C-alpha cells in the first residue's frame, strides 16, 4: 500500500513539474526524494526505478552532460530529416507577426496577452462615415438591377464612391485618403455586404492591390502622384496576379519581364519588356492603372550581375501600348467588374516598379506581407456582413410566414437552421472585429488571416444555405424581390478567391503555423541552417520540455484536474478552460505529427487540415470569449455565447478525434488518445433547448436580434431602394399584437363564429369585424399588417419572353 502511495506521489510530483515545464533539476529532485523514502518505507524496486529515472533525466536533461554526447547525435539526425524550407517559403514564414495564434501553440495560452488590447470602437469620424456615407451608398443598390439589368453599379453611385473617398480608406490623410483604422474598414465592408457587388467594388482597392503596396513600399514620387488620385477615384486600380497557370501556386507565374533598352520618343530608355496573361482580375474592365506581378530577368546584365531577380511588382497605366484590357468575366451570382488582362511586348520604364529599382525581385515578399492583413479584412468582413443580412431576413421571414396556423419560426425543423445562422454570424462578427483590432495594435496576423478567410467564408456559405432553406419558395424564385439568391449563388466566389479554401485549409493554416507560430521549430531550423549546436541544444530541449508539458496539461485537464486559471466570469470560464485544455492537446498532437511524419507531413494534407481545424476553432472560440469579456451582454446573449462556444469546442474535439483516427503511426495515436481523451468525448453538439431559445430570439423584436444587426443595413432611406431587413424589423415590432389577433380570429373560425368560406386571412379579418370579434381598430391594424406580410411573401413573375436573349429561338407553345 505504501509503495502504491509513494508511486502516486512520484507521479503527481512529476506531472506538476512537467505541467510547469520546470526543467530537469526539479524532476530529478522529485525522483531522488521519493526514491529515498521508498528505500526506507517501502519497495526497493520502486526506489531502483526512480533512481534510474533520475540518472537518465540527468544525462539527457542537464546541459552540461547532454551537450557532450547526446545533442551532437540528435543534431546529426535532425539535419537529415528536417524539412527543407525554400526561399519562397521563408519569405511567407517571415511575413506577418505571431500573436494569439502563437499562444495557442504553446499549450498554456496567456489570456492576458489577448485581453490587454481592448476593442474601443470607432472614432467619431469613422462612425459618422458608417452611419451616413455607407447608408447612402447601400441605399442606391437594387441587387437585381445591378446584377441582371445593368451588370454594373449605377453612374451616380460610382461618382458618390469617388467623391466620398470609399476607395481611399487605407490611404493616409496626408495623401488625400481617409486614413481609416482596420476596425473601421471591416465595419464599412460588413455594412456594404448587403450588396455583394458594392462590397467587392469597395473592398478590393482597399485590400491587396496598388494602394496598399504604394503606401508600404512605393517611392515618395509614386506616392505623391498616385495616392491622391487613387483616394478620390481619379484612378481606379486593379492588381494582376492570377493567371491561367498560376492560381493558388502564385509563385509559379509564367509572366515575365526582360530588362532591355528601347527607343522612346527618339531617346534610348532602359526598361522592361513584358509579356503576360492574367485572368479573374477584379476591377480590370474599368481600371485606369494596373498593378502587375511578373518574373523579372536581366539576361544582359544591364542592372548588375544578377540574371533572375524573381517576382516583381509594377504599376502600369491602362493606355500603355501592347496591353489588352476591358473584356469581362461573369462571376457567378454577382457580375462585379472582373476580367482578363493580356500584354504583348509591353515596354515600361524601370521607375514603374513599385518602390523603384531597389524593390526589383521583392514582389513576393510585398504580396505576402500585404496579404496577411488584407485577407483578414475584405472577405471575412463580407462574410460577417452577408451573414448578418441573412439572419435579419431569415429571422423576419420565418416569423411572419405562417403554416399550420403557426409561424414557421416555431417549428423545430426551422429553428435548427435559425440557431446555426445566429451562432455563425456571432462568431464571424467577433472574429473579424477583434482581429481587426489586433491589426490596429500593430500586428500582421498571417495565420489568423488564413483561418478567417477559410472558416468565415465557409460560414457564409453555410449561413446562406440555411437561409435559403427556411425561406422555401420565396428565395428559389429569381427576381427583384429575391434578396438572397444572388448572394447564395455568389458564395462560391468568396470560397475560391484570395487563396482557394481547399488549399488554405489543407496547406496554409497548419502548414504555415507549424513553423511560424511554434515556440521552437523556427529556432531549430535556424540552428540547423547556421550549424549552431548550442542554439540547437537550447531549442530542441526546450521543445522536448514543451512536449512533456503539453502531455501533462492535456491529460490532467482532461480529467478535470488542475484546470487553467483564466480571467473570465462564471458564465464563460469553463469554455476558456476548455480552450486551454485543447490548446495543450493540439500542441502535443502537432509535435507528434511533425515528429512521426517529418518532411512527409507536407504531403499529408488531410492530417494537416485536421490540425488546422483544431487551431482555427480554438482561435475563433477565443475571439468569442474576448467579445463576451469586453462587451455588455444583452438579454439572451448568454444563450448565444453558450451555443457558439459549445459548437466550436465540439468542432475542435471532432477534429482531434479524426486526427487520432488517421495518424499513420498507430501506437503513437493510441498513446495520444489515452492522454488527450482519457474519458472520451466531452463536448456534444449544442442541445435542443439552446436551439429553441436562439430561434425565438432572432425571429422576434429582441435585444439580441438588434445587437447582431447593429452593424448591418437596417434603415429605410427616403427615395432609397427597398430594405427587406427594415421591412421585417417593422413587422416584428408589431408581431406580438398581430399574433394575438391571428389567434383570436382562428379561435372564432374554429368555433363557427366566422363563415366557413372565410379562408383567406383578409376575409377572416373582415368577417371578424362584422361578427364583433374584432374592433374597428383591430381590423384596420390587421388589414395593414397582412398587406405588408403578403408583400414580403410575394415573388416575381415575368412576361413569357423575358428570359430569352435571342428572341428568334422562342417557341409559341400555344400556336393552335
């Protein structure tokens, strides 16, 4: 009995040492002390085991011993198996900064580092722009008219966008721009997302493109010339990166420029002759200046002794001879301005290179550094905004749409997708807003940008699927009254552009994070490259300590022992503790995958994807927790927070389980499962009670619905296009009164107090007035209310020949 007790004491002591990553000396001390006690009080076999363990720990754990024999052997093996990082990958890894994503890799995230920078909201100037200019702009957008009738924004809207400097949000005020914060940019795009064509048109010039590249890398002459003109819309930019043979693999672009001399206006000019073909370039058909990425070569040594400079970015006026521009692609769902650009022997001076000749060959670094910010803002903000719009319409429609004498929002089959819409909208809003706040505090979140791009655009697709489902026939019939179908069909665009989602999930989130965010891997690789044994020893054995620490933390916290200390209230504390627990499990699994698969992990995309899913869901959960921590919750928000975090932790646990089931090294997988899931699954999907609660809240005039729609377009401007969210909000304000009268008329009809022929609601209301069931005021109210309801339920129809572009092909089916 005493032997077992001492064994448990030793185990507990070692777990405490491991959890704290206290190093070899405390571990040796625990084993020696308990070993001596065992000699005196219990089994000699336990003492022998502990003394042997202490000796091994001393030989491997104390730097003075291990550097003489163990570290050189490990270093030699590491040099052989460590993955080779290409120059292109090094640039991508060095781009951006590491913040909360790095904390999640440690297995012991410091929550104070996340909470220290509060989201303090927008400035008065930014808020006024959001309330006024953004509202005016969206009020000019009739989705059907823009997408089908004119395939363009109206002329007055183009002029308004230029006049109010929508294209200059990222351009500093000293160059004529608005100089908005990242928080303001995401707020603007969330509001404009009620119309995808408008959101894309405004978002792209403020994301990856000439404006941002000029601000960060341009020469002063380039800034002085272009930035004021870009800010006020005299110049419309596009950026040509993607081509027929270079999509997700942007580094393989075949477009090239050759340094040469050419006579221009009677003078010999040193410049670049370009040949290129680009596709899917947003704003290309209307752009006046083209940012272009190409591979630069100097075969004649006109610039120096380097022949291949690599990817380079230049800025080229539209009217440059040899450039073919103006044709259009037709993006699915929303034909925003997008098209091809081709160039044949296009000659440009060297000063067209963004940043001048000193930036020749720096294009890839420029692009990935800008992308780490731009991908956090444009598409994720659009996804959050479209989700809020879908929530506003789906919640409103399902409350006013009655079947079986009840609102369909009260049917559980409809409540399930409504709850999912609410949670995904809440998660998306928290994630984009708080990541933008990180950017405003100096971070360039490269890994979070991939997380947000993939998961929020997938949320957008799922939200629109659910919203279409609950609308039924209302949104499967195209026409001016259909406010969802164009966004639904256009969701594929967001999934594909700025890094296809398949690639982002499979390669980027974990693939980049495993090296960039890991506390030790980058240092180990640097030590290998520098052949620095001492640096390798420090990094490698720090890494080993992390592995043992994560194993101890993951195991004990899974058992409910030694839960992490977290600075959250009682409502959210257990979720933050679960994030800390799964952070340790994720860190342990990440190290196991890298150790057992080595360089092969690059090709095991399904393994990488599941690790990326774990990291991403932990990041999104952290953003929800930060949002809950910093904002004043409204009535019902506790239920939404519970649902959202339960969903994300369920997804995290699912990804962990799928990783363990598919890790090729089965013995390691079994050990990992025993450590990370000793009690099996603990996080089921959100329950039915939460589902019912959320569905009710988002389909009624609740404080929670108003909070979720706070950043969306909810007003109806005089002379502006019809706003369905504003219409539904108005109906929901009167819903409680209307519901009582619906029930009153239904009861009277069931009792035979109203004629059996009063089948239409309008007929029933008139009959109720005649029978004295309704007062005159009640009848008048219900006439107007039902008129508005019917107007929102109505779908469009068209003349028989409306859809035939070639009317000569029409068949007269009723010729007889």
